[in-house]
């Protein structure tokens, strides 16, 4: 979710006579988002339940938490932390969006199946965009199941798992959690290197890239639970290149398809 300053800039540009397309281009945000804001008014957008400090979750312990299939939830949590967002739509209903690359239909199917199993009574829709497909699903319980949702981009706020989430994602099903994170913000590639001697060689490596240090830390914690060695490649990227660790990841992740 975009911060309040972005919302205010959008409405200021509108008052200056800018079109929806121009506003989206100036602010580098989606035209659909801008259109949804402009169909309402500035005050209503800024007072959206997703921007309020109050807790939108069910009072006490939401029963849906104990009903989720753990493996599917761990995978969906990884996908959400990478490429997902939760948006308030009014009357206490929220819509989960997860953006999938159209190049990888099998990953898209895995993500859709996970949503269906976590929220079995609700339908999953698709919105096709250039090079990508948004999967979406409505429910009043998304803030209960994904309490990391909130105002602002994920890398600008604290991301921590609640104890019940850690029990699933880090203790019981770290493989599915890592698979979800890699399917959203990771890749498996062949790195080709030329040594100083002129000898050329290649090796397989996995990379996970996310601007949130908290989410990168969750990825490395899950890797350590699985005895997978990793190293910090650059400011936003974690690399797994040791052969035994790559073999371990190949056993449950493998190339995207």
C-alpha cells in the first residue's frame, strides 16, 4: 500500500488537471490504483481501514488460524511476503493480491492452489496484465492470517512473524516457506566464471532478492533450519551456491516453470 503522501500528491495532481494516466506515470504507480482513488475522494482514501492504527483482525484468536493447512499456508506466506499485498475494499472485507510472472505458469498454479486451500470457501480470480497475472481473493480474514499487512511498502516497515506463524513457516514447514519466497522473489540460474588463469567454469546457484531486511532475515533463518548455507551477495540479495546446499534446494524448489 502506498503511503499517505503519495495519495495526497495524486489528488494534488488531479486538482492541477492531470489525467489518470499522467498521475500514474508521474508517481510511478498503477493506473488501476489511481483510478480507484479518484473514484472516491482524498479523505475517504486516507481514512481507509488499512491506514488506521487500530487492529483490523478478529477479536481474540481468529479461528481460521487453526484451520489453515500448514504446508499450503507456509508457501502462501512466502509468496505474500515477496509479491503480495492486502487491500481494504470496504465493509470489513479485504482483497489479497499476489502478482505472478506470466512466464512461469506452474508457479502461478501452485500459488492459486495454495490460496484455494487456505481460503477454501472463497473463489480466486485472475487479472491479466502485460507480462504478469494478479491472483486475487476476497475475505474478511486476510489481516488475521497475514498480520504483516499494513500501510506503506513492506521494506519501509517492520516485518515480524507472530509465534503461530513461526511455528508453521520456520519450525514445521520451512521447505514450503523457502519455496514460496523463491517462487516470488528468487531465481535459480547458472553462473559462468572465468578465472585469472583463463579457465572457464560454471555452477548453479539460487538467489533471493528483497528490499526488506526483515524478509531477507526470515529467508536466511529458514535456510539455516534446513542446513542450507547462504551468503550476502549484495545489499538486497542472498546467494546460495555451495553444491550441497543447491542440491538441498533442488530437492523441493528446482527451476521455475
